[in-house]
């Protein structure tokens, strides 16, 4: 079965784990105050593990993350698939402090579908640079970091080969003949 796991460690640890079909979303919020002209650099470690058996699968329910930005599950391919996304330094532009510049990073990962079993594992570091552009006053702002994962893994029952259909009546015939020879059924 397909699965996706993503763990992020920084000021706070957060992450997602989807062991079968579905999606999961986790968010870490941070509020900070920077002095006039001050900057801050933050780093986040991430570990991601995606895997699938490469089997045919029904599409999982289409899902999107609960933000005003549209980030949705991958398009259905007819095969197992897993995907993960991590963003550090996400700022909602509708409520952002114009004096605070937040330069974050975003990474996305996805297994290819329909080419057999896959296992993808990666670790690394994401960086975030925050600057107070106001050289006269301290400023306060918020940003979010989030992780999301999507998995399509509902197995499709295989379609029997035509020869299987021919064996079924033959099997019934053998049972019928055995019952005729032994009418008591024992």
C-alpha cells in the first residue's frame, strides 16, 4: 500500500503521516518581533518517506489544504501514488505586515505512478530569512510553516483472466460429478 510521511523540525516540530488513502495537513504558526532593521535566519530539517507498491488503485477523495492558496492533491492516475509538500515561511498576503519581508522555501515530492513499486526517501534543510524593512521602529508579524500529504492507495480488484472463467464451470462439473457418485454427500 502507498504511504507518505513528512517530519519537519525547527522552532517547532510538525509533520504528517498518511498510511493509506487520504490526506493530512499540519501547520505551525510563529509570531515574532524584530527590532528596527533587524534580520533573522531560521532553518528547518525535514525527512520525507514516500512509497507505493505500483498497483492499480481507485482515486482517493480529491483534497486541498485549508489555506486561501490553492494546493490540492495530485490528479488521479489509476495507480497508487503518494505526494508530500512542505512550506516554511508562508505569509497570508491579505494580512501581512508590509514592513516584514519573509523569504521562505517550499519543496514538493511525488512518486511516479504506474511504473512498479517505489520508495523515495530524502532528508535536508529548508531555510527562512526574515527582515524588518523599517529602519526606525520594531515590527511584529506572523508566518506559518506547514506540511501536507496525499495518498491514493485504494486497491482495485484485478479482473480475472478469460481462462479463469473457463475453469469455473469445469470446477462446478467436478463437484456435481462427485456428488452424483456419493449421494449422501459425505
